[in-house]
């Protein structure tokens, strides 16, 4: 308000300077009385704006009803009325007086000028103060909401990491790896298929335990693809290699990074709910890499009969992790049709 006041004061002086006339007495504009008047007016304007802006801001911040604004507005109008009446009768009455030769008309016009000045200034002060307070409140609320969302996401990440670390603490990875290698070696003479299954499980567990320490929460895409192949392999072993699964990868995957277990979850979901033995409708998994962009689709025919219960937690977790890692640089689509179930993931910036 101080800046606005000074701007209009200097602007008025500028126009007076550009259009000088015989009635412009510069010595009267720059005497001590005029400077004191301007100083008082400037001080009151800044103080009133600061006071009213804080009152309105608190009402907005506390989400008060519209009726709560009536009392402070009436108070501000009364304060402005007292100020303008005091300045008019004590300071400015002589400068604002109109001289037409008719005393009654002069008095009425002078009073009209005072009333008009009061109404205009009151509207200007209160409206600007309320508008700026509301815009400031919206800005602060948006900032606070953003901070709370970031804190919430951070807490979720820390919670997930804590759960993961707790899970890892329950299993000594070296002990598990050595034990599975021992079982693999012992099973070789008896059953190549069993030994292959143990080795695949060993690879799956090693990936699951190691990717929790991935750099920036991401793992090499080639490792994720290898893990998908291991999941397919272990399921094939469960069903004597009778499953119909097509897994196709195109593009250069070396050097690409991705948050781990996203593709795995989508593939495991297809194995859990899909018709695994349909010759005409195999589980179709495709991965395309084009530079720094990824496109993944997993489509399966729904199995008939009783269905396994699904909480949907897996897909919700995927969406949250994708939001955290990629923001607006991804698109995740789920198509739940009558006979088929399809998940599509597009990441435009790995």
C-alpha cells in the first residue's frame, strides 16, 4: 500500500509538471504543512492496510463463514470515517472547499466531495486488502498442501523401506543363497527339473533381496526382464511346461533403469487370475524400448470358475510408486473386459 500510495502521488505530480498552469503553486505543495499531511496520510494508509490484511487473512485461514466478515468490515468503515472526518475538518477543509459564490451550494458540493472521497477510499482500501489476503491465503494453502503431500509420500516410502528392511532382516541372504545352492547340487543327480527349479528360486530370491538397495530406487531394466523370465520359468515348472506364454522384448535395454517389481507384479497378476492353458489365448507379454521410453503390455484371458480373491493392493502400490518415481511422465491403464484382462504401462522418461 505504501508503494501504491507513493506511485499515485508521484504520478499526480508528474502530470501537474507536464501541464503547468497559473493555479499550480509549487511552493504550497512542498511546504512543511503539506509534507506533514502527506506523511500522516501515508502512515495511516500503510498501517490500515497491514491491520486489515492480517484480520482478513486470519478469517480466511480459519475458514470462517461469510457473516464473520461483516463485523471487521463495519469496524474498518468506522475507522476510515473517523480518519476522513478528522483530516477534512482539521486539515483539508480549506483545500477541498468549492467556491462558486453561493454559500449553500459551496457547502453541499464540499460535503459531497468529502463523502465521495470517503466512499471511494473505503472501497479501495477494504477491497484491495481483502483480495490480497485471499490470494495470499490460497498461495499459502497450496504450499502447505504440497508440503503435506510430500511428507505423506516420504512417510510411505520410509514405511515401505522399513518393512522391506525388516523382511530382509528375517532372512540372511547369504545363508539362503548357500542353502539353495546346496539343495541344487544335491538334487542334480536325482532330478534335473527339480534342480533347475531350485536354481530359479535362488535367482528370484537373490533379485528380491538385492534390489531393495537399488540406486535412486531404480534397478537395471535387464535385471527386471530376467526376473520376469524366472517367474515364467518357475510357473512353467509348476505346470510341467504346459503353460502358453508369449514374452517378447524389443529394443536396447542395456543402460535403462526402472523401479523394480513393477513389471513382475503385472506378470504375477496374470498368472494368478489368467487362463494359463488356453491354446488360442496365451498370456501375451510385450516390452518395447525406444530410447528413453518404455511400453509394456500384459494381456491374459480370464479363467472360468471360482476366482481368487483380489484386494487390489498390488495395483494401488504400483500406481503410488509410479507417481513417486515418474510424476506425469507415465501412463498406466487397466482394461478389465468380459473375457480378457489387460494392463498397459507407458513411461515416457525412464
